[in-house]
C-alpha cells in the first residue's frame, strides 16, 4: 500500500502517523501519535462474530461488543476499529463521542486497507468540552477522509448493520429502510412458491400444514394486529450477518397467526409495517408456532416465516381503497383504560392508554438475564394525565424499537401507548401502587414525532372522549406540572423492614460496604441498581436550593440550537457555591417559583401557538374529522471525622443529572438531548453542562447529604437524600401518617403527608438522634458516566 496522499495538511498528525505504519516493514507494523490531541467524532457498536479470535488473538475481553470510531486532528479524519481492551472505557462513558485522546497506537487491519487502534489515552485534564472548543470553527462533516470514504458496515466483524450504543432493541443506521423496497424477481424453481394469482385463508394454510402438506398455494391477505419490538439474537459464535427477527400478529376472516420477519427482511420491512395495515404475503414458509413447540398451547398453531431467500418472501401493502370486503378482515383490537379504572384492574392486565405527558424521566439502564445471556435494557419513567384521575398514570417504558419516536417524547405531548401490562406493588396490606410497563407487543404513538400517519386508533370511542376533555383542559395547569429528567424512583418501597425483606423476591440480601463498592465499579453507564447495606450515619448536611439555573449559557457553535430561541434562565447572577456553617441561627428557605414560559413573537406558527388540543386533532382525528433574600448556606451535623485513607463511594454534591428540570417548550429538542444518553455523533453533541441552562423544578427546594459508615468494613458512603414532602406532586409522600422524627422520615422516604414538615434547621438540630443508630439502608446507585456514582437513600430501617 502506497503512502497516503490527499488534500490534508503536511503537518497533519494522522497522516504522518499512518504513513509511519505503512512504511514499517515488520510483521506487525505499529506507530503511536505523540502528545498532539486527536478528537473522537463518532462511535459505533456492533456484535462480534465467530472470527473474533482470529482478528484479536491476544484479547481477553469477554464483551460481545466491538466498536468502530472516527477520529480527526482537525485537518483530516479516518474511521478505525478499536481494540476490545478499551471497551470498558466506553461502557462507563469515559471514552465517548467528543473525547480528546492522545498517544494513540495505530496498526494495519487484516485487509491492509483499514486501520486499528491498539491503545489510547483519554485526556481528562483538558475538560469535557475540549473537542467542541477545538473544532468550533470547523465543519466536521466536511473534513476530508485520509483515503477513500469508508464503507458503511462494521470493520472487524461480518455484520450487516451497527447496533445502538446503549441497547440491543432499537434499529440504527441508514440501512434500515423507511420506504418499501421494489418487488424482487420471482423464483419459480422453488417448490414452496405460491400461486400468486389467488388468495388463501389462514385457516386453509393451517389445515394443509396439519395434514402434512408442504405446498401452500395462494397469497395471504391479512391485517396486522400487533407488532413486536426487534429481537437481536446475535452471538459471538454465530456467523449470521443480520441476526434479527420481529413478530407480527396477523388475522383474516378465518383465523389468526404469528408472522416472523427474519434477518434482512427486518432491515427492509420492519420500519414500514405497522398495526392496522393490510398486507399481501407471498412466498412464505409455514411451521409449527413457538408456543406450540414449547407446550404453551394445547391446540397446534402455525407460524408464517418470511425469509430473504429459499424462498424470497414478497410483501405488499394494500391501499385502503383496494381492500376487498370479501376478505372479512378483523378490526384492529384495542383495550383502552383510563387512570380511574387502573386500581380496579387485576395485576397483569393488558391494556392501552392515552394521556398528556407531564413527566419524562431520564433514560436509565438495567441488566437483564435471558438464559445464559446478560444484556442492558434501556428505560425511562413517564407520567400521563388523563380526564379521570388526579393521580398520573405511571409508565416504565422500555425500548419498543421506535427510537425516532421514543427519543422525542416530551412533556405536554399527547401519547398513545398500547399493549401495556399492569404491575401492582404493595407497601403494606392496605396500600398498593400501580404502574404500567412493556410487553413484547407494545407500540407508542406521540404528537410531534411524525407518527400520526400510522396511528391506527382514530375515531374510536375512548379517543373521542379524551378529545372532549382535552378541549376543555386548563393547559397552564398541566404546563406547571411538566418536568423532565432527574432522579425518580417508583413504586415506593415498604415502610417496614419485615415487608421490605419479604418483597426482595430472590434478590441479593445484605452486602458489605466493600462488596457494594466493587459492584458499583462494575456498573455500566446509566446502569441503576439497588443495594442494601448496614450503616451508621456519621454526618448530615442540608443544602438549600442552589442557583444552578444561573450558569453562564454556552455559545459553542456545535450545539444544535435555533438562533431564534430565547435561552431559559432564572437570572443573571453567577453561580455561587454554598458555604457550610453551623445551623442554629438559620431560617428555612422560601421556595422560588420558576418563571413562566413565554412564547416568542419570532417563532413559526407551529412553535409560537402551542396548543394541546390543536396539536392532538391531526394526530387523533386526521383529515377526515424569585426570591430577593436567597439562602445559599448549608446546615450541618457531624460526628468526629474518619481517617482520610478510608475508602469512599458516592458524591458529596448533587449531580446536575439528579435534579428534575422545568420543561422548556421552546428548546424542547435541545433539552431532550441534554437529559438523554450520550450521543454517538459529533453533530448531536452538546456542552457537558448544557443541562444547567434549564431551571431546576420547583419541586426541588434542597437536599440532604448523609455520610454513612458501613458497619461491616468501615467503607464511607456519601449519599443524597431527597425526602418526599406534602404538596410535592413529583416526589409524593406515602399516604401514611407518622411523627416526622428522623427515624420515621428515613423509613418512609419522606415527611408525613398530614402534618407540616419540620424545617431543615430543626431536623439538623435533632440529628444527634442518629448517633450510633444502626440502620439497614436501601441505596439506589446509578453510574452517571466517568467516575460519577450517584447514591440516593431510598429507605433506612432502624435495627433494634
């Protein structure tokens, strides 16, 4: 391979380093950049394949993922594969899009046309926004490639597409078609080919299959009733290039069946097919359904398989005006339920809901085991308001393989969510809490996401009833409750140690402080886990609400902000760090109200005239129908200090990701990115402290930091405590009265709902009640990225 040439500068760091690699005649040529910075401007993940050991003979990584990255020095750019040795840096978000890297060691790929990063150092001293600053005057997309523009596929495995960075269920990349492909050529030599000129019913196909016939003449004309999320079944020992499948529940006038899209059929059709559509299926295979094979069904059922070859399936979406009444197709099923009906519905009930979103939580991740495999699932909490109940509908929403919709769910949007499962949890014998969560067939439709053309539930009675309520609703009252992001825990835990231990449901019991520290170090980015550890509280401090919204707003040009949009601030004063002091002369702080959101005269009509009802009509109906004396001081109680050499875990100050934010309609797109997970491309990248440009919610008035010592081994834990309080609609207290002592506040997770809460000063003054009090502490741990480990006290039960 000849030395690289091109339009890049002679002083281009990348060009000089790669030319050293090319000119090296050793068996494994390598070259390392020196102290010059390189910038990582894209990061892409894919599953490893059966050739992993050949490509990485020295790797001891157990990860199923591989990564490609694009790096630049500002003059040129190149796409490289990353050694699995750096996977851990990516999984904790220490190495990410926008990182500055130095001392990068490069080698040639096995095809001699690609390059591989063997090792690198992440420059953490230059600050999280160093790449944004360095490339602020550069059009990153226009930076020339070192050689020819690379292909779109993974570099070090035979995989047809990339995976999302943070879950396995969303589609990712331009190879996932959003328009129907052209009709393939017929394969008349296949024995299984249908007689395309006629139609056949599902019942006939089933009868032929059960009689032993393997010839299925005729096309199926069926309605799609439900659609599953994508299933990625790729394994490291498999050579399947496109290991995806998805299921469609379909029906005609005679029966119903499951249709399975396999492999590249998913790439071509998954984004295009939706519930409610009528499709014509030709060149399919028939086999016994999975539920029948595993004994879940007493009666035998069939499964229709659509493959990319042997034979090549044909799928045609039939326009509404061409649907024949002779097909007697079933209507789209639905089971809409309102908030008032949830308490009387049984646990496990499957239902559909519609409501106005008033809270969108931050994305978090949890580890789930599927047989021998363990994978990360991404979820976020939603709260919906509807016409029937003062209590919001709680939804724990995992991926539905609709990333283009789920990433754009904002407060004040209208949301339809189907095929949800009701989960009921008991705090005690008389108090239960309900929430809804996904099934494999859950689908989401939301205003403002472009999903209204495929929303199939227009005109039905529950939708009409909801629209009548929406026409009369006070939008300002909903807007006052609209929040986004921050720590959120639901359902509430029991208030007694006995009930808590009974409800652990096979989870790990008590662990030591050292074990918890090791487990937290294993957590991946935004992974959340709950731990139970015996502790004593050695110090307590209250922090009044800080003026975090007064942070100077960043004007880095890479942030995708509209120049017409006014930036939301609480004021113009600089951020001040509180100073600790003794508390006896302190007064409790007054709550500051966030300023109302004012629409801008310069916005387009769609941006300026925000109306819930008007925005809902097209979606559901279609065309056919300040405080002048702020307290910035802390209140503190402490016992004698521990040794500075003692192992510690947690944060001594609240992280910006912990606080919920007031929803800002004018900057909702930027706010969603700021609250969301780390992006994988440079043009989506925001400054790290962009979140602070949005006001923290009025429900947040301050927080406690508790220093705890694990009884088992003395490990020190820095823990946040955000007590629920009466009148707080976000962190709501349990409907159980208590005496507001430290012991009862910690075991209930907040103050009594039927009495005024004590002031922070009074609580700190009585904190000596906690001296030497042994507690079983339930801690919510979440890895916020890099070395930031958020620990929030959920419950603390006294041990007698």
